[in-house]
């Protein structure tokens, strides 16, 4: 069970702070269940409610600073996806984002970034689908790494791109 003040990774909102735990007085909630009230770290206006039992595994503990440093050190060696079929690649992108797992976000970032660079080098435009998923994966990954390492997101994003470029 998480406590007030803990940081968690929410599968759709990214890093959130637990600001309350208890029953909700809302018509749409089960008044017998306890809920976490979450405040997204990078969205000043949002609030998220999720059941404490976490049956759907919507939240998890954020990675530690040590795990974050290890992940960053391994970025260059991370595999990009070799999925030629656009529809299959998009299915993987969607599943990767909803998985709430840093390693899968890295695969999306690396794949979309390298595909963009290759297309631009050939005089082609970037693929809109790739750009959307790149943006989401970067938001989730940079947010979690920044929270774990207590650094600004912009600094983390620059470092990720440097590592991917090799």
C-alpha cells in the first residue's frame, strides 16, 4: 500500500504523488472502497483517483535512482524494434505505453527516433504515428527518470537523445 507523499507511476498519467488515501464522497465511486487520490507531477490541473486494491495494476512504485542510472547506462545497447508492418508496430507501441514499463518505453523511443532520422536523411517526412508515440513514451520515461534522479525533465530528455544517437 502506498502512503501520502509517495510517488507512483500511473499507466496513463505518468508520475503522480499520492496526496490522499481513503473513501471518496463522489457519486461515481464505490463508497465502500478506498482510493488513492493522485496528483500528476507534470500536470498542474489534474487529479486521478484509483482503487487502493490496484486490481487493474494501474499504478506501481517508480523506479529507484539506482535503477534509473542503470537504465540510462544501457540505452545505447537497447534494441530497437524491427517490425516492418505498420499496423503491428502500432499495436506494439500502444501495448508498450499501456504496460507502464520503462524498458518498453525505451524500445518505442529508440525505434521511433531512429526511424525518423533515417526518413529525414532520405528526404522523407517523419511518420505522424511514430511522432505521437515518441512524444508519449518520452513524456512517461523522462518524467519517471527525472523524478527518480531528482533532475529536470529537459536535462533527462537531452541525455536520452545523446545516448540513442550513440
